[in-house]
């Protein structure tokens, strides 16, 4: 097990533990748990019983003051109404500013519970326990919390670091193949944005991860999560550049997700968003054909199923990307790539070029 302590620039110290088969987390962080008067475990209704049992093994000491709140499945959890329901539940059970939320689940659970933690009594401590591969390498780390609004992803939210993030790859043992494949969309992203050693780790593990290989999953989570935490500690609020690279593929990806009514899994949407960015990078002349072929081979290795759920409506796509919060007032803004690790933001790209990338990405 690896333990990371890192301090983020603008807010409180936040810690992370990454590894496989942990137990009794409160014994490792006694201060955080001893000071909590009440603890609420938040999971999704779609979580298997084994998830709750494993979460209770991780946090055994908290049983006496333990409350349990279940959110609707996946993205349907991410509404202002659900955040309000969770806050009302906490209030009804007498939760105070000394209480603690433990969010155990995929990215939708950690996004929503983290958001509720950030607004309940103007902020209480929370622990992020991502239980899917995707959430362990991205969504469950870094303190971006959010709900969806008006059919668009993550429109209202906060930066609110968990006091602790726990990534235990034992949760991944029973993960369905579709979930693993979705996570590899984010995994491939790290091979494109990160340093050469990280790209090597990803390439070495990619096919094994798709078969659920435990060592490959643990090695990937340790490498990618540690890299993400490094970027977050440099640029917590996504303002100065390092953290923005984590958004590679996400502008088009979020639009694809929205255009599927959230039926396209996030990681698959990101993988298609990465392909979109690769095509757009090549069409603008930034990315040479050879480099395109190399990088695109990583996306092809995922053998994505057809994105039937995404409606081929280019006008809607343009509308969504223009209103993306990452557009910062431009008509559109995308992160393009010149070579591995060298990304460049480009604004107001020509719609004809975007249409080619749109069609190529959804092929
Ligand atoms: N998922 C991108 C970020 O956390 O910044």
C-alpha cells in the first residue's frame, strides 16, 4: 500500500491511500475519524451488497455512529434535488460540522456526495472511496464535485477536497467488463498527457486491465492516481494549466455523453473525445500523421462498441461545446495534442474541421 500526503495550494491538507486489500482505515488516520461525531456512508442503489460489506471492512470502527444513504443509480444521482435530499437526511439525523461523509461508489457517487459535503453547514469533512476503475484513476480524486443541469454534465459544482481518498483495487475484483473498458478510456488519456514512464506503464497494462488482471489494475491505479494528485497539488482549481491536461478528450466526450442521454458510459465517451481531439489536432496541422497513427492505436486497442446511443446531430454538438464551461466564452475551445505530453488549447476552430473530427470520432 502506498500512502500519499499532499497539500493543495488553496485549501486544506488532503491525503490519499492507494493499493490493494486495505483494512481498518480509521487506524491509519485516527485524528480524522476520532473527531467525527457521526458518519454517513453514501453509496448507489446499484451497488452490489459486496461493496457495502467491503466498505464496512475498510471502516469498521465507525459502525456505532454509522448512517447509510443510498443514491439513485449512476448519473441519475447527480441532481440538485438529490444533493438537497442528502443534506436534509444529514440534518434530520443530527449531523454537525464535526460529522463525516464517506462516499463509496463510482464517479457519480463521489461527485454528488462530495458536492453535498461542500454545502452542508457550509462544508463538512468527507472521504472519497472510489470503487470503479475509472473513479480510482480520475473522478474520485482531486475534489471536483458536481451535479448535472439542463441535460449538460457538471454544470453546478464546487472544488472541495476530500480529507482522504482511499483507492483500494480489491473493489475492482467484481467489476463488470463494461466498467473496466469504460475506465480504460481515462487510462489511455494518461498515456497521452503524462511523462514517458507513465505512458509505458499504461501501454504495458492496457490489455491486461481489460481482462481484469489484478496486478495490472493495481499498478495502473497507483501510477495514474499518483500522477493526477501531483497535477491537482500544483493547480487545484484548474486555473494555471497543469490540471487542465486532465480534461483532454473531455469537451467532445461530455457532449457525446449528453447526446446519448447519459447512456454512453463516461470512459467510452472520453475515449471517443480523445479520438476527436486526435483528428482535430491532425487536421489543424499540429499533430503529424505518424504520431496520430501511434496515439490513435491506443484508442483502437480499446475495441469500443459502436456508440449507437449518441444521436448524430452536429448542430447540437456545436451548441453543447459552445456552452461547455471549459470554453471560457469562446465559440469552442479544445485541448489539442502535438506529441505525447505536449498539449495546446485551441479556440474557435472551424466548424467544417470539427465536423470531420465529429464523424471520425463516432465511426
Ligand atoms: N477530471 C478532470 C479533473 O479532475 O480535473
